[in-house]
C-alpha cells in the first residue's frame, strides 16, 4: 500500500489517497480544537492516543458485528480505512445529560436519561454545526428518510455495544458523536473516529472526566487521561 496525495486536512486528521482507490490513509494529528476552532493547541502525544483508541474500538465494533470503515492500524499515528463519501451529519447519542443538552434544556449534568436519545447536527463550520430535525435533513437533501432511519438504528446499536465495552473497563458512556459515510454502492458505513475527543467518558467510581471536556473546560492535561482510557481498553483486550 502506497500513500499518495493529501485529500483532506481536518482539525485532527489528514487523509491521503493510496494506490488503491477504495482505501484511504489516515494520519492522526496532535492538534486539539474546541469552540468550532476558536480554541486551538498542539498537544504532543494526542494523535497517537486517538489513533490507537479508535483502532481498538473500531476493531471491537467489527467483532460484535457492526460494520465500519476501519481496515487496520499501520503505526502509532496512522491507519487505513475504506473510502466513503461522508454524510455531513454529526449523529449524537446521549445516555446521560451533559454539555449542550444540559445547557439548552437546563438539566443538571449527570442526570440519566430515561432512554438513549439521538440528535442530528449539520456539519457546517460556517453555520456552527446547527442541530437539525429529520425534516431539515430531508428538505436539504442531506439524507433520505430511509437513510435517516438507518443512521438512527446504527447509532443506537453502536451505543449498546460501546456501553458494554466501557462498562467492562469501569467507564460510564455519557454521550458521543458518530459520523457515517456512503460506500460506492450506496451502503452506509460507520466512519470517522470514536475516541475521548468524540465521547464523554466518566470514571464509573469517581465520575472524573476521561475525555475532551478536560481541554474544553481547562481542567488540566488531556494526555494522562487519554492514556488511562487507552490502558484500560488495552488491558481488556489482553484479558
Ligand atoms: N461532539 C464531537 N464533535 C463536535 C460536537 C460534539 O465529537 O463537533 C461530541 C462531544 O464530545 C460529546 C457529544 O458529541 O461527546 C455531545 O456534544 P454536545 O452536543 O454536548 O456539545 P459540546 O458540549 O461538546 O459543545
């Protein structure tokens, strides 16, 4: 496999084409951003931790039968994935009130929700990623009704699988964000990353934040915390 041209540079990753048109080469970067890029820092070691954590999680999702774009980890900061056309939606699943949900609806962070809920946000930096309803998604032709139903179903399946995984390592899965893509034949595949950048993870015993809220809220250094998540996932794998 040969790495070729830079296809896309995001806030935390670079994507390169390869000599196989179905395969994309991903390099995880050390950049951390929050507030739609208004807060930005280079944090040594972040790229390797997120690449390794995402690789472990996507492999686990494969093992439990959830299709996703991951092919294999190449190095500490690199992985290869199947090429998909990303659907410009952030699909958020929440088990416990936190973050924007708590703020908007004045519900104390940490309040368990009666059932997992799914929210959609339109991925558009100029608009600040607004929340959208299913009608908005249809009228803007971002996805069809059948695709929206499939996204909801897959997001809730991922939630069940991840809740089980994180409970095993004494972590409570509060909420997370997923992205999906379309393959060349139109199938929808889980894509992007699942890491402490994209999930809220609280220690089951202490409720300590083990995620990007440490950075967003200036609570300290994210590296030891991301390392702790990686170590726990790794130990589980070795168990
Ligand atoms: N999230 C993300 N990328 C985003 C926005 C949110 O990965 O651009 C994740 C975030 O880490 C959290 C979940 O989605 O796990 C819900 O985030 P929320 O809507 O509460 O937004 P925030 O409080 O981060 O602004």
